[in-house]
C-alpha cells in the first residue's frame, strides 16, 4: 500500500497562489490514480481534482476549474496541486488520495489558507 505525505500548505492572500505536493512511497506510483480532496471546518470532505495514472486525463471540481491545476511526475513519485487566484473559500485541509487496483490511501493533510 502506498504511503502519502503532503507538503506546501500555508497562508496566501486572496488572489495569491500555493503549490501543494504529495510524495508517495511504498508502491508503484505510476499504477495509481491520484487526487486531491479538501475539508473545511464543519464541512464534509470534498473532491478537488484528480489525475489518471497515465497522466492523460485530469478532472476538477467546478469551483476550482480554471484556477487549480493538478499534475504528476511519475519519475519523482509526486503529485502536485497548483492553486491560483485563491479565495477565502479555498481555506481547508487538503488531502492527497491514491487509488489503486486493490488499495486506496490517504495522506495526513496539509492546511491551505486564503486570506483577505
């Protein structure tokens, strides 16, 4: 089962940017579809973005489409989430997710905050 560690969270001003990284270990990274979810205080965890193992397809939640970009580097076993034009509503703990043929994994989360 793959292990995931997120990094890159922090505080950004409204309209600013953050780049999250998720490093994977313990599995064949290129076999996994990868995604990002987020959870704000008092809210359910929600889907943000996903990228297929073959890198050819990406998917986004409607409220981040055009502002966030998911990418992956299979040589570095890492998936990224570039977040631009941040708003207060983007403030949440961001979780990395890996979906394989036989197993799924979550990272521990990293806080990403947009401020006014």
